[in-house]
C-alpha cells in the first residue's frame, strides 16, 4: 500500500510537471508573438525616424549628414545619396532582434515663393516715390553677390500696379534702370499669405521697434529668414544702421529705414499700412535680389544715398537662394518601399 | 475488523483523491484550451496585421497611372511592386463569406482571399469582421463602393479593421465564448502622394 502511494504521488507530480511546463510554453509563445510584433513596430518607427532625421539634416544644410543614431533603446543606420534635387535614402531601424528597412526616393522641392519680377515690385497703391543723391535701382540681372551682371534675365527697375503709380515713379526721375526702367505689372504677388510661414520659421525675430546694427543673418550657402514686426505706426519704428549683413528673406511688417553699411542678399518684403520704405542718405545700404512693397493702403518708397553702388539690384540668383532656404523646402515622394 | 475499516477508509480516500485529480485535470485542460485558443487568435492577428501592413504600405510602388483599381468595404484591388524588383503585381484582397468555412464550430468566421497575379490563397484566419474604409487627403471618409477612377484617385489613406475569433468555443463544445482579438489601423500608403516631408 505504501509503495503504491509513493508511485501514485510520483506519477501525479510528473503529470502536473508536464502540464505546467506545457502551459508555460504556451504562455511564452504568446508573449513572444506579442513582443515580436512590438519589436517589429518599434524597428519600423526607428526606420521612419531615421528618414525624418536625415531630411531635417538636409533642411539645416548640415555639413555632414548623420548616418546612424539611436533612440530609446533602438538604433538606426542611414544610407543617402543625391543627384540634383533627387534624394535616395535607405534607412534600417533595429530594435532587439528586429530590423525594418525603408527605401525611398524623394524629390526636394521648393514651396511657392513670392516671386518679384522687378528690382522693386510695388503692390500697394497709391505710391509715393522719391529718389535722390546717388541712389539707384537696377533691374538688370546681377549675380548673387551683386558683383557681375549675368547677361540675361533682366527685369524692370520698378513695377507698379497702376499706370498712375507708374507715372509717379517715372516723374520722380533719378537713376532707375531696367528693362524697362518702370513698368505696370499687376502680377506682383501679394506676399501676405507667405508671411505667417516666414514668421513661424524665422531664424531672427525683431518684435520690438528700435534701431538695430551690427547684425549678421545667415550666409550665402545657408540663407536665413528674418522677421521684423514694426507695427503699423507712421514713424520709422525699425531702423537698420551700421554693419548689417544678411542672406535669405527679410520680412518687415510696418515701416523700415535702411542706413549705414546695410547689405541684404535675397528677398525683402515690406508689408503693412501706408508702408514707408526708406534707404537713408548715410552709408551705402543695398539690397541684392528684390524688394516687394505691399500693404493695405498706399506705400512710400524713398531712396537717398551717397554711395556709388546701386541701392537695389535685381538678382535672380540671390532670389533663388532665398527660395531654397532649407526650412521652406519639402520632399515629394517618388518611390517609397518598405 | 480493524484492517477491514482501514481498507474501507483508504478506498474512500483514494476515491476522493481520484475525483480531485480528475477535477484538477479538467480545469487544467480547460485553461490549456483557453491559452491555446488565445495563442492561435493572437498569433493569427499579428500575422494578418503584418501582412496587411506590408502589402498596403506598398500600394502604388513603381506604378504609373491608376494605382488602386477598385475599392470596397470588404475588398480592394491595387497594383504594387511587392518585391521591389521592378515587377508590378496585381494584388487583390477580398473577404469571403461564412459559407466558405465549414469545418469550424464558429458560425461567424469567414476566409480572406489574397490574390497576387493569378494565384489566389484562401486564408482562414478566423475572421469574423473585416472592414476597409477609405479617406481622402483631408481625411474625409469616401463612401464605398468606390468605382469611378476619379473617386479612386482621391484615396490617400486606408483604414483596415478586423476581428479574429477562435474556430472552436473556449470552454466547451456547447459554449459560445470565443477567444478574440480586434485590430484596426489607418495606413497611409506613401506612394499615393499624400505626404510631403
């Protein structure tokens, strides 16, 4: 009887042991299935993150695009190449024992841009225009540095919305050059729809009225966005003097005065109410690219100067560089395989 | 007399022990069944989810022209280079009906037919619900069936939802409790030109 009881207990123990092992195995299999899917999802998210990270590096014109990284316990590697505006990016996300690869072909595109088809495009009306001293507006197409003429792509010096404004500008005399010097062009784009995006993406913001000098905004290879909110008063609430050099897009809401050794290469947008733009007599302020003067009502453009160089030179190259600011670009998908 | 009582008592105790063991064995079997059905349904759900994600993410890859050929709430036909070898595949997904699955106790399950080119595979995942919903570029739902090329071109995002149940009841043959998993995801096929980065 005692021996039988021993066998019975041993037999039961063995049976329960087998059953328990089997149940644990089933549970383990269930956990593996779930965690396997979780790891797969994580690896995929890492691969996608890698593509985003690479594109942001392109946006910021980083000298070296990162080819690997890690995030929250996982890692990724990226291979990229480019020809012109076409990018090829292959990213692999790795998490635990899961990997996920994405192969993409993207077209780097520029967003719509408020093109100006003159050295000064005046969209506001009526216009008050005066030019004196050695101030000059030149619609001939200069290179991005304003040093050499390109030889083609010349535009009017000043474009207005109405014939009466064109007459006003012409009567002002002065050194306005271009093909033709003054023209009525109603196609000058209203920059207002673009300004919010420029404000959101601005690298430099001036929200206080005042006098600003000794500033450096971006570079020729990495242009920037500058946003100045001068308000709608009638005084010169934003005034640039001294050594100010900038590249990219300069937006001024309100009135602005450029003085001293102010040099800007790219697009200048002045928008507001009865906007007043003045290039002062002191120093040699200049814009290489184009200027759009817009507003809810009229505008006043006053150019003075003692310098021998033109105050405003049209440059399609400088405008193109402004258009290609990394933050203002986006990527269209040509192919996406995952 | 004493040994006779011992025999009777030991028989009673053995009987009680045997009944207890049988009861425990029954409970264990039931738990194992539940676990097994849970494993099967969840594994099926994971596999089907991965298959759908993999296929739907490739919709339109290396396809010029119309990328989705027809779209309905229970099926879709699209073109895609599934293997990235410059060979465009004609892919169809279509939910069957309950008459296509006769070997299970679950009267609500139906198969999913996946066809690539001319090869059709009947997949018996244990689906009891399968629904595809389509959205345009601003995530407005497009009513199904979507038949005209103009409507089909508006598709930018695809929501897929399904429910998988075990083929047999969890507890007993007469029970109507099924192990079940529900999955839903909105997939934005990158090759449908909705996203810009």
